[in-house]
C-alpha cells in the first residue's frame, strides 16, 4: 500500500484514488507492483488524471520504492468534482480545491485583462489602464507616453472601467 504522503511528495494535492492494481513479481528478487489511478491537482492548481506505477523491492526495506508516471492528463474542474463526490479525497481536498479554484480564477482574470487591454491607436504599443479614483475617471494611455514618445490615450466608459478594475483585483494586480 502506497501512502498518500508519497503522492504529496510528488506535488499532488486533493488526491482522489480511483482504481488500483497490485501484483507481485518474483523473477530474481521479490518486487511488489502497484498501479494507481487517481485525480488530483498539480502545484499550479490544474486538475489532472494520473496513473502512477510503483515498484517496491521488498529486500531493500522500503528504500527500494520507485515511481513512474505512466499517464498524466488535464481534466476539467467539473470532472474532478464528480470523482471527488464519488470516491472522496485522501487528503484535505476542500482546502486544496479552494486554493486551486482561486488560482484558476486569477489566471482567467489575467487572460481577460490581456484581452481587454487595447493597443495604442497611434503607435500600436500596449496601453496602460489609469484610474483617477477621486473623479471616478478611467482612461488608457500609451505605454511609451511616460517617455514622451507617444501621447496616445483614450477614455474608458464606466462599465468597462468597473469590470477591468474587478479583474485587476482578482488577478492581484492592484
Ligand atoms: Zn502610442
């Protein structure tokens, strides 16, 4: 039996064991094999389905444990949650799930920020979001405007400004 701590060492979190197969090989030295399928999150909070093949050499008193990742593929958050409901987690899944979800939201926000950020209509460089909170006025200015190279700027409607500021907050950029 492979301990959950072995999977934690590999950087997996929110571990849900699915299917396990054990067999023993006795050709030269006795070797116990375990093939474990699981779903989990990796360090970046990406939900994965993984198959790990463990080989335990019984003569080496536990020191002969080797693992090989046979399969590792991304799954959706919804798929992960389905497995979690069905099989339950071996470690503190709810905690890691919350962390992973937050990380996912942060990345989505970063992606939308990039999508919403226009290029300068004059020189084509990226623009920077500026917000004067006391007036509630938001506008884009050209990234090279501070160097006096371009004075491209444009006004941002309130609704867009509000959405953009929310995304910045989720992405921890303000
Ligand atoms: Zn410009």
